[in-house]
């Protein structure tokens, strides 16, 4: 069987969202990539969050191909960042969506086909029967980032909705606004403060450096 035939068979067999988009966007070799990247025991190993991003970029690439668009190296990755990045302003995101829609890319449909890290994990373990001996430190950090990020986004969304409702009811007077939720952690030993993202990214505080 060819690689494409194997992917199609896996898609039909599992019937999950990854299987559906594999067939819909003709993502040849995706299952093999996912297993290989996830089980790689070197520093190049992908976390499930990395894999979800990889799949979503391939979905976007497939949509651009279907629309007949030409793109340079790195352009798909950058477009994906502009659509989903936390560091991208709402204005830039809206402009990116308008440009894609102008080029006949069904942005709403494409974004609805994006998957989460949990969807990738379920596909790997349930559909492809792949496994790891134990979660790596990076995997545990990724899961913690996702959990805390979801809580932060929910807090921001509830706050934005509450302020908007008060403004519409003339209870609160405010112009256009943005909500930013930041969580900081203070180490009582070295008295250093970190955002939770920075603390997780660097793997700890500077206590060891201070002791030296």
C-alpha cells in the first residue's frame, strides 16, 4: 500500500476529527509524521501542543492550495501565527482574515477544522495506538501551560463580557477597551517576580544563580 493509501485507510478506520481533516485536506503522510515526531526520543521531539500546531498549519496550507494561492517559505506559519497568536492584535487578526477571505479562503471553516493538543493525543493513543513510556518534563510543562492559559482566557472573556454589558446598560462609561490578564509568581526565597509563562518557560526561578 502507498503512503497515501495508508493515510486514507487510517482516516476511514478512526473516524475522529484528525482522520476527517486528513482526508478532507489530503494531508498525505500525516499519521506517520505525528507518530514519528511524538515518539522521537531526541531533543527534537514534538509535544502534543507542537503537533496540534503542525496539523493546523498543514490544514491552513491545504486551504491555501485549494484556493490556488502561491506562498513563500514560512508564509503559512506566519499566517497561522497572525490568526491564532496571543501576541497578535485584534486589528491585525481581523485584517489577516479579510485578506484570506478576499482570496477565497473560507477562514471560518478552516479555523473550525483546527485541532487542540488533546485531539492530537486522543488520535495518537486511541486511533494510532502510539504510546510513550512516561510523559516528559516538557510534556508536563505543556499541559500546565494549556491549563493555565485556558483559565486566563476564560477570565479575560468573562471580564470583557461583564464590562461590555455594564457599558451597554450605561452603568459604566468606557471607550474601546482590551482586557489583559497577567498572573505573577513571587519566589519568597529570592524575592523575584515572574509571569507564570516566563516561570514555566525558563523552568524555575533564579535562586540557584543568586546562591552562587
